């Protein structure tokens, strides 16, 4: 067994060997500068440091040292074709590894950084890079103290569960790690969520501490339609705009969410849970849309607040909603570009329903060209 190094006090704060790996106990919320300096020295020499984050324990090496990177991959048994992420000390440091973040990545960074989301984005050289800005004082301090780009991955052999405490890391990796910082248990005890983003779409590569639902809500924008009962006009508008947006963005309708678009509808006087009228279902189907599974939704403050925009089918709907858009008046407007009302077909003939459906479809086509035409999506 190696001897205790000199220069450190014995006992609680001194180094010891756990399963052959040199270990230093550290306070994760306020790490000792001496410990950070020791870890930085190990990294500068091409060594591997294991450390806790808010998710799981990680391994870090000098990302600019090819030999150190190869060593980390070998220790982990990781396929060299699989990406590791750069450990960022702050958001501005992302610019060292990648151009300005794509729109979807920027939205996710706004919502979850610092935090348990790893973003995979195009780098400066066109190759893909991973970026991780943890919500963990020790990890952030280590990235700053190193003074060099740190490449990091989870501290476990490939294919095995992530290490949630120092004992687990020592048990599975042992002396193959040059320094283990023991900061106790990781708070979340679940790996980060990994999301790949480019200029036109995003994809969840691994669901982790942040749920897929929260990623979708943060990365995409919601377009809502408002009518009276949410049984005729707004369900058709929702279905038709979905079709037209897919055509504009060059994807299947079911892929729209991964291109950053979600759609919904509600009624200002709706009773929740009611199906679309039979006439609505029939005329929508005639025009290639399916609203057979529609269930009405009532107005709710949180629903409107979560929307990027709300399109109304008539002036009385807009009048009802205006007080909720005082701070963002441009996000509330009529479906028809000329601002005219779409007649409510409820209780009228099938011929009226057909006329209204075509009117809504044409208005949705015009709005889709206005709202979803391809444009630069960097932030």
C-alpha cells in the first residue's frame, strides 16, 4: 500500500487510499483551494481525476492532451467513436468549443444551465462536441482551477451503472484513476439528459435527470388557437396549421416537435373533454386532417402563458384574451391575415362547415408561410 503523501494533515482532511486510488475528502459546496490545486496538478500531468457532480461522479482529463484522452477512454472501456463532453466553468466558455449555440440549444441552456443537461452541438471545425455546465460548485471550481479545457465522462466502466458515490468509483475503477475527490453522494443520483441540437432540429439522445417532457417544453414553442367551445373552428385550425407547418419545414407532421413546434387549441367558454362535432370530423377528413381524437380544452392562465402565440378565430375571442397579453400584444392575433372573423358553423349545415373548413385551411397556409418559413436559427 502506498505511503501517505507528505504536506497534508492526517485525519479527516488528509489523503488516503481507497481500493488503491488516492482519495481526498472534499466539501462539494465549498472545496478547499489546496484540493483544487492538487487536482489541477494531476490534470496538468495527464492524469485522470474523479469527482462528484449534481448527477453522478465524473472523470476528467485535459481535453487538449490526446494521450490523457486516450487513457480516459481506455480506463472507462468506452468506444472511441462515442462522444465525451467538455466540462464548462461558465456559459461563456462554450464559445471556446463551438460557435454561438443553435436556437434549440440556446433555449435549453437558458432553461437548464447550470444543471443536468448535456448539449451536443456542432463545433468550430464542424465536428460534433458535447458541452456540460453542471450545477455543482466543486465541478465548476475544478474546471476553473484546471485552467485548461476539461473533457469529462461518467465515472464507471462502459455499460455499468454510473458511480453515485466515491466508494462505487473506487470499487469499479480503482487505481486506474489518479485522484478521487470524495464529496459524498451525488444529489440527483441520475445521469444528465443528453440532447443533440443543430440549426434545424433537436433530439434527446439520453433521458436522464431532466425528463423528456421538460426538454420538449423548453426547446419548442407552442402555437395555440382560440375559439368559443373548442369543438369546431379551433380544432380544424390546429390540425390544418400542423399540416402546413410540416410542409414549410420539410418534415412529417409527427416530427414537428423535434423541429421546435407544438400546436394546441382551447375555447374561451369551453367545457373540457368534449369531442369535436361530427361535422368537424367529417369536413376535416375531407381535407386530409384527422381531428377524431380531439378533446376540448378550456381556457387556463398557465396554458396561455406557456404559448409562444395565440391565434383567434373571431374578434370576441381576441377581446377576451387581450388582458392577458398586455405585456406581449404581438403574440395575440387573428388567424385570418385580414383580421376578419371566421364564422362559427355550430348548428349550421354541412355546406357551411365545408366553407368554413376551406377558409381556415387557406388562412393556415398563409400563416404557416409567415411563421415557419426557413430562416437562420442561431441565437
